[in-house]
């Protein structure tokens, strides 16, 4: 099975629920959840059944459209008030990926701009906007892939961290998009190294699954093995995703990413962040302003298969993301173009405001 055939999140055909691929069961089980209640969709985002910044944004947009479609409000004011309540609730599901807030804002703006329409028409506009966000995401990934492919050479070893793959987006992923596009063009000689990505193993469970299923030469490693791999000259380039980029180019991504960047600098390996422009948050000056999610201690004290492997009661440090300093980033690949430092100028020159 090719992971490109799996949809992370869809609206059901009769538009009464979201169909969410439960990523917590991968790679062993492919199960699609049919979720209609807003609370259940919130839980699916919170527990990483659907995860990855762009996919979270798409999911939230559909969730809001679905909830709005059930509104009994008879005038626009009440409709917008109900919509805002649902929006504020969804916004509490996860704090770091800015695509969540970006998608929710975009949906609310659509409702406001069309508030003069009859309510049934307004509901249709929201479904249409959610579809648009999803379709645009596919194109964004392909554009990132095209630019990333231009940085690759035959025979390259590519290291990636976490999962910024097709499972984290509507299709193709961001960090994996250059690899999928290389495959489309018949390249057979790339190697992909997947950091397993403790504590929740997105690299092992998701990226290794995706890349192997796509037919790429895939090598899985524990996070603490990356230095030796780089020292041996196996890694030519690094592509990672991101959850939020500040305007100076500091980039938050899955915990462990900044360590990979520091190693890459030491060994002289180019380190690229793949970022849809919706992930760039120009309202935040630098990485210190990016909220870092802290998650339950059990994610560290129990392995993925829920077997205790740390003493009861031990204190745990479990941030889900870290921030890579802009000075360690070789370039930020957006769908609009490749940005190099100084990043604020580069973003603005591409119309990212
Ligand atoms: O906690 P997760 O699994 O949602 O973290 C995902 C990542 O860190 C991804 O690299 C990021 O969201 C970019 S996905 C294209």
C-alpha cells in the first residue's frame, strides 16, 4: 500500500461527519474514524490521531464547516456567534502548529465576508472554503517538492525528523515532497534516513512506513544515532517540517529537530526547513514567542505499546516541540520560493506578511 493513497482527513460524502485516518494505529492497522461530534474531533487532534501542522489545519477547517452546517441560528449574528464558540474550542486542541489558528481564522473570515447571504448559502460557502484549504495544501506540497528536488543530487542520503510526510498534510507532505517528486521522475537512488522521533515515534511509525511503502531505500535510526551517521558521511542533506516559523526564521518543529540542526552545522550538512507560507507567523518576532506544547508524562514513562519502563512517580520533561535557531537553517522552502537569511526580508519579498 502506498501512503499517498491514504487520506488524512475527508468530509464524508453526505457531509455528516469527518473521516479521519487514525494515525495512532499505524503502521499496523489502517482504520478510518467517522467523527461527527466536535468534541470527538477535538480529541482526535489532541491525541494525534490526526497530526502534522497542515493536516491539523485542514481538519479544523472541516470541523468548523461541519459544526456550522448544523447551526439553528436564524440570523447572521447568532450564526457568527455560534461559529466563534466552536472556533475558540477547536483552538484549544493544540498550541504550537499555527496552521490550526490560521485555518480557523480563514474560516471565520469567510463567514464574516458572506454574512449577508441567506444562512443555507453561508453554510455552503464554509464547506467550499474548507475544500479549498485542502486542495491548496496539495498544491503547496507539490511546489515545496519541486523546489526541494532542485536541491537534491542522485545518490543523496536525506535525513528527516518526525513525520512531515503525506500523513501530515493533504498529500505529499512537506519534507517528503521532494522525495515523492523524485520518485515520479524515476529516481531510484535516494536513501532516506528516518529519525525514530521519541517519544511518540512519528518517524518510526509514520515516515519509515511511508517511505518504505513508496519504494524508497529507507533506513530507520534512533534519534541518538544521527551524529554517527553524519560523521560517516551518509547524510548529504536534511529536510524537516515545521509547526511555526517566527519572522526572523526561527522554526519550531518536533522535539529533537534543533539538535539535528546543531549536528548538521557541526558536520557541514545543509539543513532545510520546509514550510507552507501558512506556517510562517509574522506576528512573532523570534522563537521565544512560539508557544511550546507540553504533553503528558506517560508519553515518556510508557513506551508506545503502553508498557511502563521508568520508575513510578519520576518527574518528566516532555515538550513536544523545540525551536531551531535561524542561524542554523540553510534555507526555508516555502511554496512561493526558497528563502535564505535574512528571513524577514526574504518572506516579505515573497509577499508573506
Ligand atoms: O506532534 P506532531 O506529530 O503533530 O508533530 C508534527 C511535526 O512536528 C511536523 O514536522 C510538522 O507538523 C510539519 S508537518 C508537514
